[in-house]
């Protein structure tokens, strides 16, 4: 009986300890939310006075953000909830794909605001990524339901293969040049290689703490760039139907949720997770030399999208764009790091 009482007392203490920890965590999150809200209110004033990119190579401040521009067109709401993923359609320049909280895949024409195709039950949970494959005429989506879904966009559209195997939210999708293979990554620490013709998994690889944030197949190569919450930027070699880490850049200072590569496969651009200007920059990397080249600073919060604008050269300048959680998008001169437009 005495032992039973002691055990019971120990269980009660553990239960009380868990409750205290939960209360402490809830209070800490509440305080962090207050700090974020306060920072968002104060960010414009702070950004005008302080430089960013402390300790970075060739960084610049946000004192000159270039002239502001208005969007060409503002489309009406497409989804009833948040939209988490958008993809352009290279062979259909007036159309785009989108998916998000409503779990639907939408194909919209931005010139007419009309819906071209709709898959109302694409997934059972929020869509996290959307990829368009022009050579196959299909859309590929991933979601928090752990699945990858392929949709044919020919005619009235149809549902194709469902790719299963990941254990958590699938956060990265990218295809090779001839669109025969798909590379996927998840928060389950796994990357997987798929055959797009058959929908079968070719191989997979797991690295501890490699919580995948994004991935991009490097054009003209067998390499896939992949960013992770463990702060590494990895490059996977997919030759001989395998996935092996070819090389990786040293640990970054901040996560990189945004990722893109040049069409010639020589350079990679990353957009980073930041707060009140610290860490919210984009970085340019040389793939062949395996080194960091430039830093583009000026956003106040996390950059969730970035890319190369090779088709939109202005006066012979190489351009990139960044889009941030601070509510702004910027266009930059790739070579001088100058912000041309906001």
C-alpha cells in the first residue's frame, strides 16, 4: 500500500508538471504573438533607420527600395480559405494553378477571371505545393494528407496517379527537365524519387533532422537543390535512379523556405526566414564553385517566394524577384543587388 501511495503521488506530480509546462508554453506563445504584432506595427519605422544583413557579404540596407508599382490586375477571390500554392502554366500564359485551405485545385484564367478547370476534392487536407508539367499536360499537388496527386488537365480534366509513402506534410515537389521523374520532400525527413509515367516510387533517402522546406531540380543536370529546417542547403544527385547527397553548403543562419535555379543550372537563389529585417534576405549561390555570391536585403519578414526573371530583362539587366510576408514583392538587379521596384 505504501509503495502504491508513493507511485500514485509520483504520477500526480508528473501530471502537475505536464500541466505547468503546457501553461508555460501557452503563455510563451501568447507573448511571442504580442511581440510579432508589435514588430509588424513598428517595422516600417524601424526599417527606415536600421541596416540589415549584419555580418553578411556585400549586403545593402533597405533605405532605397526603388519606385513602388501597382499590380497589373487584381483577381477576385478564388478560394474560400487561404491560398498556399500558386504555379504558372508555361504553355498557357493566361492561366495559373492554385490550391490551399479549401483542398481544391483551381485552374484560372487571370485575363477573364473565369475558372477553366476545378478539382473540388483534390486532397483531404490543405494543399501545400502545386507543380505544373507542360510536357505531360498535368498538374501535381501535395498536401498535409501526406499524399501526392497527379491531375490531367486535358479536356475536362481527370484524376491520375496518387503517390503515397510520406508520413507527414509533403512540402517539396520538383520534376526533371523531361518530366519523367519527380522529386518530393516531406517533414518526415525523407526525400523520394518517383516515376511519373507509372506513379511508382523509384527510391528514397532519410537524413535525421532534415525537415524539408523546399526543393528545385537544377535544369540541365541530375542535381536537386533542397532546403531544410536544419539550416543546410543540400544538393542531391539522382543519377542511376538513386538519391545521394553530392554536396551541401555550410549551415545557413536562417531557414530558406524559398528556392529557385537559373535555366542554365549555374546559380541557385534562396529566400530566408526573418523577423524585423534580420534574416529576411535572399542569397545567390554558385553551384559550380559551391559558394555564396550575393545577399539581397530589404524585406522585413520571411521571404516565401523568389525567382529569376530571365525573360524580363530590363535594359540588359539580369533580374530576380522576391515576395515576403511583409506584404511586399521586390524586383532586384542580380549583379548590383539594387532594388529596382517594390
